[in-house]
């Protein structure tokens, strides 16, 4: 049919191949902010390539289950994926640093470490063992500290508390005496609502409201000290990456940069709006006491020291990360008076 | 429907002549596979009770644990309930096939002769079951190997190792393929057994 | 021609044709997946490496906590059956109701609803009630079609009255809470049971020959015996129901865990009835293993099928076909319900839940909002319930055929279920028109 239509510049540009990829993700479509990050990578690449480099994002479970994305990229069943590296700490405990660790870096610090502080290179080395390349492609911002059925003021209140919390945060909570539960996402609401568990964490106001957690518990704690600024990564199978034309590689990594920034912006904007609505609806915003925060921080760094003793990758990454973090914290402290002043003198 | 042949079609006669000397050996293979898989299946069925006990303990232990202020449940226990469930159906599938427990749509078969049913089952085993098992073994090999290579653990605190349970995927399909061989031998026997030959009249028009 | 245009639909036709061959559903689906994967690889639609997603999918199924409910509920149903608890429950009920016209059929409906609230395993309820009540009903001159219809229909109540495996699977596919779906389907399930009971009463009243009353029992000591039986035989199973539902409701256990508690409760009941032996335990465990393997391998076969189907872009084809049609919300409801109902004539509810429901779910979410997914789940569940009954592939029909004597013809079973399918569709229409029937109870408990 019509070969006379006008075409984008890239397409008329002759010899670039037509490439179709599949992207497996860890997210249901209903979590539109985080799935939206994956969709944005695909959309940008398609746009930049004039449609010649076509990636289709798949929701969790469509091709592979949400927690099996790395396996799928490694085996080559999909060419790329969009996931959180800390889902794979069972494969290598050091993956935790690639996403977020308790009392680690906030989103801005995390990006500084990844792009300028040697983080990306260190993370790439971890993924190399699994035949994959990793690109930061989203950040949820600082998450919340979970929904509680009752108030917790001191570490003693945590004893025997039943909480749904995965990952390293769960390990720290377990060290503080919490009965850490594994529950599938679909069962969190009912378990919390009926009291089968006393507390549950998901992400932040926007996603938590979707799960209806505000209808199941009254006390909404902050800050989410176990996930100060989690990065989500786009993963690409190494062989598929190597076979890409250079210009497609550039398009892909640019698209990931863009998604990394935009997802954070969307979460920040939507969380602000949602938190206001939640508070108006009766949710009580609570702050973790310094006592609990100190106990949790001590337990966290004890956990890192223990893990570093047992695992070479973890030790290497932890030491590099800790060095960078110390310098960055020192620098950020010099700016802190302004932040503190702004927050304390906020007029509404 | 084709007219009924007066005697067995040539293929059947040839097969019968060729297979008859092998038959005792084939039959022994089938019997051995059946015994092997039924032993595994019977053993696995006791795991049902273990799984229910662990599952109940996970509920009771959690509530009791709060009362006495000591955690009686754990992710290891929660995951072992799941892994027991996996063992039950993965190890039990072959025995279920042996006992004809896998559900089928038998409206047409109800009208067929035993020989026609045997032929359909033989074709199904050769063209569906065994290729499916081979595919599953083939595609899961790499994942299982890399899980062993890194001695993959559960990502959840206090969870169980994952490489043993992942190994059950190819193992289960290997047991199923074995059972498929036994079932094929049994169906072949029924097909080739001497008797009224009407059963061989082109089943369902093929 | 683009091979994806015919390979995708070809898979469906191939599956239908091969399922008719009568080879076990699980492996027919898996086999069709292999055949079409080879065709797809041969015509360059996808790379063989694409299939390495299969072990990940299988592992995802192995790691799915909600599926733990399957062996637990199967065990509970099987234990109630083999220990004779279910049988005596029915006998007592029918004696209580025996003097009412159509009382025996009414007892079947009531016991079916009670068993439904404990097990949710259609095979268990249909087989049990077929064994116990069919001979009794025929002996008392019941019409064969009516008897067959009431048994199979009541047996399928296990599907819509919680707890139920179908609802567990549906909740997973729709991404909603199992508990919400359980609570939401209570009223529709009771409505269905009530409509069956009403139908039985009306038929017995209009045409007494079809459902004659039992001869009156001598009074006096019988009443005392009845009271004892009520306490001994009816209350314990009711207690078990309360244990399972109550532990979910009051947050003592998640639905998954409640299954394990229910199974242990069934063992205790059997022991209290003096029916627990090593042999019973072994038989029940073995049948649990067999049924679980059967169900799980249908999931494994179907996961292979749907992976290849997606690889062939078949999901896009159907999505385009289904969403491209005009009609908005009403059109979508009609289309999705008709599709599920028609597919239900041919294929099993698990395959429908896994292949078609994921296609409808996002559209339903867009059209009605995420809150309405529970309501949508209930109407899909009610619709799937009919698929157990629709000839020729209604599984409940097979289960009854398996235990019915030769004097009941397959045609009589087929004819008998038709009024009940119509009743189910009527209730389905009511739920669609009055969503409060679903949303009312969850709103109250909130
Ligand atoms: Na039920
Ligand atoms: Na059907």
C-alpha cells in the first residue's frame, strides 16, 4: 500500500535493522507509576528509533512471574526486563545495594553513587555473573514505614509484632524481635484488615492507597528507613546488548536515564497529593521514635558487617559504598541547615 | 466410516510379528517403571499429612508465639509447607498417570472400542506427553544448573535453599516421561493383542 | 501471510480438537504447546530461547502460596466423604425434610450448600452426593433427569460458595484479595442455592410425580432420635464450617492457612466418629495427591499453552478482537460473559481463568474501576460455575456419570441440568443488575 507517507528521519536512514524485543517486568499494570517506568523506556526507544527498535513491556506474570525477571533475562527468554535487584538477594546478597538498603542512600544520593560514585560499575559487575547488563531506570523515592494496627513507641513494642516486610528490612525487623511474615501481595490487605498480621509495608502513599491499606490500619509510620530511595533497574541480556547497533544502545540507555528521573518525579508529586488525602480521611501519621531508629540502624550495620564477613561480593560492594556514603553524608550535612530551616518554618 | 476389514490390517500384522519376540522384555520394562513410580507416589502421599501438620503449626505457632512472647513459626517453616506441596504434586504426577487420574474429556471415547481408545492414548503419549516432558526437561536444565552453581537461597529472611526444589522440575517430568513409556507399552499391547480386529477400523476418520 | 494471524487461533482449534481425542487435558495442552512452538520457531515468529521462560513460570506456580488451598480443601472433602460424615449428614437432613414434597431433593440442595461451604471441590461433592442420594431418590420414584440435575447443580455450588478453588484462582488472576472475593460471593452463592430449592419445591408442587414425598415415619421416639442425630451428625460438620470460615473472618488465619486447619478439623471429626484408621488416612492422602497432581498439572500444561500463545501474539489478537468491538460497558459485559460461557461448553474453568480472564481483567478495571473487580470476579465465578454443568464437557456431568448406575442415561443427565443452567444464568443476571448483592456484605464487614 502507501509507500509515499512521510517517515521520521531515522527510518529513512536506510540500514538500521528492525528489532523487536520483549521486556518482562516485576509489576502489575495497576501500579501505573512503576510499570509506567518500564513502559516509558519502551516508548522512548520506539520514538527515538522511528519505530524500528520496538520493545513491548509485559506485566508481571504475563511472560514470567514478577520475581523471576532476572532468570528470564539470563536465560534469554526475554531480551530485557524491568525489576528491582533486591528481589534476587537469594542469588547474591550484594544485590541489595543496587536497589536500597536500610539506612542507606536517598534517591538523590543513590543516583550520585550509581552514576558518579562507581555504583553502576559495581552493580554491573554483579549482574555480569548472570549474563546481564543493568541500567538504573526508575526510583520510587523514600518509601513509607508501613501501616500499623497499634502504636509502637519503643523497641519493646516491636517484640512479637507480626509484620509483613520483605528483604533486608525484614531481616533487621526480625533482629529487633518482629515476627516477619511472607505474604503474597494479594493477601496483605485481608491479613492486615482481619488482624492476622499487626503491620504491613508496601511502598508509599500512592501505591498503598491502591491496596486499600488505609482502610485496614490507622497508624501510618514514617520514614521508611529500610528503603530510603530504591532504584529499579532495566536489565538487558548481555548477548542481545552486544548485538545491538551502537545507536540503539545509546537510545536504550538514554531512555533509562529519562525513566529514572521521571518515575521519581511522578512518585514525589503523587505521594504528596495522596498523603494529604489520606490524612484528611483519618489516617494518623506517626514518626518512628529516635530510640527505634537507633536500634534499627545499629542492627542494620551489624547485619552488613556480618554479611560482609561471609560474602566476598557483599564485602567489596559494602566497603566501596560505605566510603562514598561517608563523604556524601559529610557534604550533605553542610546543606542540612537550609533543609531544616525550610521544614521548620513551613507556612501553609 | 471405513468398512471393517476381514483380517487385521498389514501394519498391525507386521508390528505384531516384529514385536512378539521383544514382548517379554518390553513388558518387564513397563512393570518395573510402574513399580518404581508407584513406590515414589505412595511415599509422596504421606507428605500430604506432613504438609497439613506444618501448615496447621504455622497458624497455631504464630498465635501461641504471641502469647508466650517467643516466635514459634519461621519463614523456613512457611516455605517448607510450600515445598512439601510442590513435592506432592511433582512426585505424584507419574503415579497419577499410571492410575488414570489425570482428567480427560471422554465424550467421544465413551463411544469407542477399547482398541480405539488404546490407539488414541498411544498417539497422545507419543505426540503430546513425551514431547512435552522432553521440552520441560530441556528448557529447565539451564535454570536448575545455574541455581546449583550459586547455591541459590530464598530471598526472604530465614528461608530455605532453592536449588533442591528447582531440581524437582526436570525430575518430575523425567518420571512422567518414564511413566509415558510404560503406558505406551501397555496400550501397544492392547492394540496388538490378537482378537476381533474391528477396533482397527480407522478411528475417528483419520 | 503473517504466521501470527493463523498460528494463534490455530492453537485454540488444535487444543479443542486434541482435547476431544480424550487424552488427559494437562498433556494435551502441553503437547499442543510443543507442536505450535515448533511451528512458531520454524516460521521465525520466536526464538527457541523464548521457551526458557517455562521453568520460571512453573517455579512461579510452585511458589504460589494461594494454591496451597488446593490440597488442603481436597483433603478435607475427601476425609468427610470417606469417613461417612457427609453421607450421614445427608441421611439426617433428608429425614428431617422427608415429609415435605420434594424433600429429598431439597435435602440434596441443602447438603450441597453445606458441603460447598466446607470443601469447594466440585468433584468431591458431586461424587459423594451421587453415591449417596441418587439411589435413594430413584428408589422413591424421583424423575431421573430431575435427580441427576439437582445433584450435579448442587455439587457445583462448591464453586461459588466460599471457600472455593475457582475463586482462589480468579482472585489471583484478577489481582484482588481472595478474602474480598470470598465474602463478596457469599450472597450470590446463597441466592443460587435458594433458587435451586425454590425450583425443586415448585416442580414438586406442580408435578408431584417427578418428586414424590417420602412415606411418613412413625412419630414418638423418632423425634427424639432425630434430635440426637441432629446434634451428633449435623452440628459437628457445621462446626467445621464455622472453623474454616470463622478463622478467615476473624483474622486467625489467612485463607491459605484456613485450608490446613479445615483438613485437620476433618481428621478430628472422623476420629470423633470412630472412622479414622491408618487405612482411611492413607486412602485420603493418596486421593489428595492424585487430585492435586491432576489439578496442578492442568496448570502446568496450561502455562505452557498460554506462554506459546503469547509468543504467537495470540493474546494481542484476541484482545484486539474483543476490545475492538463497540458497546461500552454493557457491550463488554455481554461479550465477556458470552465468551466465558461459550468457552465453558468446551474447556475447563482453569484454562478459562488463565487464558481469557487476564484479557478481560484490564478492560474491566478500566470500565468499572478497580473497586468493581470483586463484583466482576463474582460474576465470572458464577459464569464459570455454569461451565461445570454445560454439556458436552461439563466436569460435574462426568463425575456423576462415573458413579450413576446404567439405568440413568447420559442424555437424561444432560436434560436434567438444563433448568439449573437457566437458574444459574438468572442469578448471574441479578448480580449484574444489582451489584449490591456482591458489594453489600463486604461493605458491612468493613
Ligand atoms: Na465452596
Ligand atoms: Na463445560
